[in-house]
C-alpha cells in the first residue's frame, strides 16, 4: 500500500501537537505524513533522537542504550534535558527569564501553563514519543502549552502483528512495513538507497515490556490532557485509515 498522495496545506495558527499511543501504533508513520501535508510543522521524535545519540556514542546515548534495549523508559531528567533542550535550540520556546526552581514548583499543577510560545504558524511543532510519563508531562507544561494531544488507538493484536513486520531506516527514522508499506526494493530505503534494519527492541520479549511500560506510565497521561481540554482520540486498524482523520482534525483546528 502506498502513502496516500498529499497536497501541501497551510496552517493559520501555531499547532503544538503531541502524538500518544502504544509502541508500534504508527506514530512515526503519521509524523512523516503529517509533515508532508503541513510543511510548516517540524517534528521531534524522542525515540529517533535517542537512537541517533546511541549511534553517535554520545554520553546520552551511552546512558540510554541498555535501557532501550531492555524495553524500559529512559529517566525523566535525561529525557527532559534532551527534548526541552532541542525545542529551545530550534527556537520553539521563547526565551524567558531564568526562573528559580522554587518558582516553578509554585506554579499551578494542571496543564495551564506559561504563554511563552508564539502563535505564529511557523512556531508549529509535533512531538512523537514525548512526554511518556507524568513527570515529563509536568515539565513540558512548565515550558509550553501544547494545544492538541492525539491519542492513536490501535487494537493490540494489530500492533503485535505489525511489529514483527517492521523495518526501519535508522538515520532518518523512516519506517516500512512488509505488508502495508514495503520498500520499493526489498531491504533498501526508498530515499537514500541505504540498507534497512530491524529495531533490536522490536523482538517479542522486549516489545512486550514496552507495551507494559506504555500501559503503566503513559496511558495515565491521557486523562491529564483530557482534563486540560486538548485530547483527541483517533481509532483505526491501519495507518492509512488514521492519516486522513488526523490531517482533517489538524485542518479543522489550525488550518
Ligand atoms: P514506536 O516507535 O513503534 O511508536 P515506541 O514509541 O515505543 O514505539 P520509540 O518512541 O522509538 O518507540 O522509543 C524507543 C525507546 O526509547 C523506548 O522504548 C524507550 O526506551 C526510549 N524512549 C523514547 N522516548 C522516551 C521517553 N519520552 N521517555 C523515556 N524513554 C523514552
Ligand atoms: Mg516511534
């Protein structure tokens, strides 16, 4: 199945989107498609960023590698440093006065947050895979108010079947599925011609742990964002079913 053909569309307001969903639900695939559709959006994938650090052998990569291999979650403090640092470097967080730690903890606990983000469409971004714990969500709330949290709801049996068919191009994060979205040449990335690999954490035992971590640590975040009035749930069995719904919702809210 090929990626649905897309025509670029414009955003009128800043979209600050989080994709939430179990491992293998297609966050990465949706990210690629939504970015094609809305060129003003840029994406930050915590998993891709971590894998790049592992490949490059950075201190962050060295710390994260074994945790990722085992299907666990990387520590909140490290993740927050990585993602908030990257958002700030890319200019998505307007500079604000450095605040004392005490001031932060005195701020309201809910998702009501500082308005230190621009409303210009060019300040739009999408987070894939972050936040994943209550601690991460709280830190993100302190930095920027996200205005759409997408819950990608795919049945577990579909996910498990899909993971055993997944291949990735690690440098770009591009994802292929042998059934739904195969590369043009078997084992080769369509864009660069480089080889595709399997993610070491996609093997069944590790995958089970990732699924458990999702249910325990990440699913509770949905309630947090629901209370904040920004949660939207999309259900589907395939990425092709979900893409038009997701793009339609972005259009409705920000187009
Ligand atoms: P998929 O890519 O199929 O959606 P996933 O969301 O579980 O699955 P990634 O987001 O690529 O996979 O993450 C891979 C691994 O990186 C996780 O299992 C975890 O160890 C680590 N990781 C990624 N994001 C975070 C995060 N926000 N907090 C803690 N660990 C993370
Ligand atoms: Mg991913």
